[in-house]
C-alpha cells in the first residue's frame, strides 16, 4: 500500500480476469490502470514475485485493447508488450498480465486467456467526489492528485470564477441570469425588442471563459416589410413613420383609366414584417369574350390580358366565305366592344335548275347554292347525261364545269330500203329515243319486215330491218335457135327486168324483140320465137334432078340442094346451093346443057366469116364467093359494127373494103364510192355492154342507192352510182 493512490493485490488466492476485477471493484477501485513507465518500475520493484503473475485492467473489447476503468483505447505510445506479444495464441487471449519480478522482460505485458487464474493487481483512487470544487477534473498522481480546472474556473481547487464586463444596453430590454456571480463566467443575458421592431444581433449573450461576451449587445430596428411597387397600370401613395416600408408604414393604391383595382385600396406594414391584406393589382376592364364567326377566324392582340381594355380583334373568313361587318373591334374602357359582331356568309353561286328531261339533287352545307353546295344530275329513261354528273360551288362563286344536259339516246340512223321510202317522226331529235319510222315500197316492190320501227331507251330499234323485194315475174328462156339477153335491176326476172331476144343467123324473130317485167308480176307481150328464113322453092333443072336436105323446114335457112344432069348433059353452075341467112340461095340456079356448051368458070374470092357477135348475109351470082358475090354485115344488140357494112368480090379475086368486126358498146368508167368499195365483172371488156358492178360501204356506213349497176346496150348504166353515208 503506497500514499494517497495505493496499489493492492490478492494474497488469498488466484482469480480469473473477471473474478480479479470483481475483487478489485469490491474492495478497492478497479484493476490497475498504468499511466507511465515510472509507475511500471514502481510496481515491478514493490510487488512480490508470483509464478502466475498479475492481471491488469486491459482487455480486448471489439478487437481493440482497452483500459476498462476509463474505457479508453490503449494508445501506441502507451504499449508495453513483451517481445512477440500479443500473439493471441489459440485465438482466445483477450486479457493482459504483467510480468512482476520475472527474470526476463520483467514489467512487460503478455496476452493470456481470460479464464486462467492469476493474482489481482488493484488500485485505490486518491480523487473524491468533491475534489476540485466540482469545477475541474481530478487527475490521479502517485500518492496524490491534481485539479485540471474546467473553462471559466481557476485556482488550486478551481474555486475562482472568470469575470466579464458589465452590460449596459441602450433602449433594448435585457434579462440576465448569473449562476456564479454578476456578469461572471456562464452569466447569460437575453434581449427582446418591442413589437414591430426586430433585434439586430444575438438574442442572448453568455460570459465566456475568455472573459469576453459571446457577442456584441444587439440593437432594435423597425421591422421592414417588402418594398411595395405601384401595380401595373396603377399608382402607389405611401406614408412612413419609422423608415421606408417599415412597421407602421401605410400605402394607398389606385388604377389608371380602363383598369379596376382588385384587392384592398390600402395596406399597412405589421409587426411581423408583412403587409395587411394581399397585394392588389390593376386588372384591365374585361369585355365579353369574342368568338370566331362561323366559317371564320379570329386573330386578337391583348395588351393587358385576354379580351380586356386595349385588346383588338381582327376577323377574317375561310375560303369561300365573305365577311359581313367590321374587320376589327376594340375593347373600350367601358368594357364594351366597338362596332357590331361580324359574321361570315358563304359566297353564292348562280341558282341551278334540273336539265330538261332530267333531275337534279343538291346538298347545301352553308345555304342554297352557296360555297360547298354540290348538285348531282341524272336523266329520265331514254336520255343520257352530256357533261359532268355533279358540280360544286367554288370559293369563286362559280360552278365546277358547265351545266350538263340530257340528250335522247341515239339509235343507228335508218335509211329507206332500196326501192322504198322512209317516213320518220322525231320527238327528241333525229333517230333518237321515241323516234318512229314507217316503211313503204315503190311500185313493183313488196315490203319484207315490220311496217314501222321505234327507237327504244336502249338505243336499239324494235323489230328487224325491213327491205323491199322486187315483185317476181315467171322465168324466161331463150327461144330455140335464138338468144335472150336480160338486164335485172332488182334481181333475176323481177320487176324492172328487161329481156331482149334475137335469133341466130338464118332465123327471124317472130314476136316482140323485148319484154319487161311489170309491177303486176307479168311480162309485157308474149314470148317470141325464131323461125328459119325461107328461100325460094327450087326446081330441078331441065334435063336434071334436084336432091335437097332440110334442117329447119323445106327450103329454109340451112337447106342444101344438090343438082345433077341426065346423061348427055353437063351441069352449068354450082352442083349445089345452100339457103343463106339472107333468104337467098348461094349461087345461081344451074342448068343442064349439052356437053359442048361447057366453058370458063367465074373468078373466086376467099370465103368470108361472120364477125363475132354479128351476122353476115351473102348473095352469089356465079357461085359461092365468086366474082359478083356481095356480103352484108350487122351486129347483135349491145354491139356496134366497126368497118364497112358490105363487101363485094371483084374481078381480081379480092373483096372491097377491110374486114368488119363487132365491138361492145362502152359505158362511162365507174370510180369506187368515197369510203366504200367497187367490184366489177366484165364480159366483153372493161365497162362495156353487160358489165356488172357491185358497191359496198365501210362498216358503220349506210349505202344510199342501188347495190348493183349494169351497162346497157344504150351505153348507160341502169342507175346512178350509190354513195356511202353515216
């Protein structure tokens, strides 16, 4: 046991670390807390050796070596570990022993398991609860203690108090508290200004250990309210008692013309630094809200707010509309607008009406026949719309496109049938819906098909096409030994057909040379026939005989007679003769004379042939084609003789004149019709007697006139050439 701070150890037995601490706290203060090397030397010298050594007041808490009495961590400077320690062998060495009187490293520390038993090394503190006047910290020393005074105190036992200067504020209420004497350490003085004033500086001052106050004495100034400004478009008039815009200041508000004050007319600055009431403002006097006119637009400029004093609004209309009223209006100070309300009217188009024979259906968006109106057109049955099916009224006040019309549906143009007539009545235009056409035929023709046809709504005619057929006459045939040539205007052996008859050489026509098919279906006159031309009856010459053969009747054309003489007589003349087409015999009648009378014969000419399409009639005085023979030539109908009409055999054995021939009579050359075709067949040469030409028209065109023309014996065509129309 040593002096005021004394050391003690357990001499009755050994304890675990926890038991050792309980022992020290029970009988002393705590396990020893070593503060310096001097203290270690003192303990190592004063305490007896013990084989298990002594526990001290260090333990590992939360992994940190800590002085358990003060709960302060062991600093690096205060460590006194033996070499190689602490080593925490077996990871359970959390308590510390001190080697006392150990041969090696005496006075050093070693970490040990806390459950091992050792001597308890305790200390008894020198400091008491009232040490240092409770104004300082009692610090243990070996055998004594010393006082470490708290701030504001001084002296060996910390009984003396620090003094500050006495406070004497001007015009600022003060309330002080002096725990250690007037205006001494820890004295506090509170300051509070009157209502409406604010304190500038600390509200409370404290006497510090430095003998200084914590702050300067505060001052009281009138509380400031926010600076007020005149409202926009208004005025401000203020009065100030304690300074501009401070406690007690009052401000009055007013507005310019065209504006009204919203809020209080005056405000006062209060003790809280705020103004009474809300901030007033000047609002422009409002006019009624304007709306854009129907189908129009509104463009406004607002100086002081939407639709308020000074606002101006301009009006315009959409495309297709026109503004009726003022183009702009102003909001006045009385809250009314200048001028009347404008409106937009749709631009008008001319009034439309339904087309004749049609209907019109219109829809009007903005009024009858105005911008945006649309009208649709249609036609009655049998009529077709010519033009747009609909039109619209534009922004220009005009209609898109021209007004349509209804035209009657057209049927193909009808023409009168060949050899017929057409008589039409037209309600709505030539050959259109409702037109009716009646058909009739000329004399000699009969109608085949309906007598009338009507143009329907489909653009077609009722019934089939009608035609006129020529009335037929009985078919004729050429007479025996004759020829027949017919021209048929309207078909073989029909009305208007003409047939001419002729006989072969040596035959004469008995009856009419031609006949014509009448409208009654009969021929004019009876059918003629051909009879052989008769020659004078021959007699046998004296002293001779006659032997004849007759082809067409006794002593007629073609009959031949042979002459012979009795014995002793010689035939003078031709031994035979022939009945010619002229009704004469070739040569003179021979005679039988005694043989002594036979003398010279007549000179012969070359035999002549009958021209093609013609006839030859010869007379022989001295024998066939001998001196004195004459031949007359003629041509059939439709041909003309080219050359002398007769020739005579001269004494030189030649014929007078050149050979004669028959040439077909020519008709004018036919050109093809415009927009048509021409097809011809020529029997005797181009465009000559009996040539026929057929006409046709291109598709869609109608032939006006006869389909076929024939070249007649007169050199004329049976009809005028047709034309193609349509």
